[in-house]
C-alpha cells in the first residue's frame, strides 16, 4: 500500500466515525518534498498541494507546470510577499492571521482587479510562537474582513493544533476552532489537522486537512 492510499483510508475511517455526510479534502503539504516526490504523489491521484513559502511555491509551480496541480499557500505571509503571491494565484490562501494583513492583501488585489479565496488563521491554543487571530477576537475579525475586504473572499477558518503530545490539549484547540467556525455565517471550510493529528481534527469537525510527512516520508 502506498502512502497516499494509506492516508486516504485513514481520513475516510475518521470521517465515517464522526460524520458520514461530511466530505474531507486532503491538501498534501509538500514544503519538504522535492518536485519529483510531488510528481509521484500526483501520479497516484493527489491534486491539491500546499507550500509555505512564496518563493518555493513559485519554483515548484514552474518545475511542475505540465501537471494540473491545485496549489495552496499554507505558510506565514509577510506583507512584502503579497504581490509575489498574487502573481502565483493560489487556489486558497490558508493563513490570513490579522485584519492588517487582510487589508493589505485586499488593497493589492483590488489594484490588479483580482480576487482571492482565503481562510482566517486562528491561534486557538494561544501559543506565542504561532500566528493567528486570538480565539476571543476571531469572529469579529472575520466579520470585519468579510465586510470591508471585498477582493479577499474569506470562506472559513484554519488552525494548527496545540504544540504538545497531550491529545486532550490538542483536541481542546480543535474544539475551540470548531466553535468559532460554527458561529460564522457562511463559513464553508474548517481546516485543521496535520500528519500527527489529522484524525483527531476530523473527529472535531475538520473538512480539510494538511498532511505532509505521512505522505512523503518512506
């Protein structure tokens, strides 16, 4: 059994156990994968891949231009990289972590007559090493972006699970994000879970997971 099939079976098992009616999208987090590894996983049927650096996304997109890959941007976005990311037109930007970043992104998009699908990142565990809106402010930040940033099309929220080996703490961060998601009218995407915790994230309601090492490591 190859890695992709194994991961998809684990996603499906977790989905059925939690909510048969929900679909779960897999984004292959390819930030540590070489272009030939991405091409191999693509050849097995995976189409959505996520990169966390704008320059690396540009390089890999050019190298794999012959493939119909759905590229996602999943990393921290610095304001001085916004124009470069807009030029790459990712399918979804996962990491809008503040109103200030959203406003800057929106202004650049409007200047170019473009729109961009995006998620609001929430720092659900309130960890100082992570970016994201604080959970208590996230619904208001989301509403403000939705009301004032017409070119940046928010469609949901994203979080990275608490950085710990304690499953209960990780679960709490996912449940916090799920409650915020449920409060936001019109939100369609709840992006939570990576290689070490995506099954727990699905149990907590995730409908998009970002899996890297479980796919690309031997």
